[in-house]
């Protein structure tokens, strides 16, 4: 059983908030895990994941009021899913297969997981990348708030299992 805090916002398609694009976070073994996923009637597809190692002090800092200006093109927002950890925006842009750490784009190549260390001076550094299977067969059972919460919990459980199965991620989590 995963003991986690989690959050996320979805951009719904149709009338069901459990189907659409979503970005959010879960906490796994004391690390924040920021994700971007696309959901449909048969489950979720993970677009990107960042596992963040940061101090509790950093994580408790307030989130910025708006995303970095680099997340806009010609004044229009890019399609980037993610969340904040403390004052740092973290997002994934599927069209360019890039992760964003604040205003810095990080190419993912064939990977979809970033391992990120944030030091005491609030500088983020990618210390590793990995790849997990992207399809999570988590199906929403309805469109009400309870169904959405259940789907989010099942998604967090499945994502956590995939991450823990990767030796590189397990080693990072054990720091």
C-alpha cells in the first residue's frame, strides 16, 4: 500500500474529468514525483515523470503564481503537464519530448523519467534518466468525484510500482 500525498489538476475532455490530460504529483519514499499523463477510457499513458530529491525546507516554499514565460510560444501557452515542487515548476512537453525544470528544457530522448537533485542553493540538477513502460491500465469507473479519486489512487499505485521496479530509481529513492 502506498502512503502518499498527491494532487493534480486535469484538463477534461468531454464531460468526464477522469478522461483528458493531467499533471500532478505523488510522494514516494519522501521524494516528490511529478508526472504528466494522458487518460482515456482504457487507462493512462505516462508522458513524463520527475523524481525530486529536495529538502523539506525547499518543498515547503510557496509555488510561483504563474508558469515560466518560456512555457509560452508567441504569447500562447504550450501544452505542458506537470506540477510544482516548492518554487520549481516541473513539466513535460509531449510534442518535443522534453521535460522542463523551471525555464530550462531537458531533452528526454527515449527516456521518460528524470531523477533530479535540488541543492541547498535551490539549484536543480539532473542526476539520471530512465524509462518506464508508459501504459498504466487504470480505468475510471465513473465521472463523479469518488471515481476520480479512486482512479488517481490506482494511478499513483501503478506509477509507484513501475518506478520502484527500476534499479536506478530505487537507488535514487534510497538516498
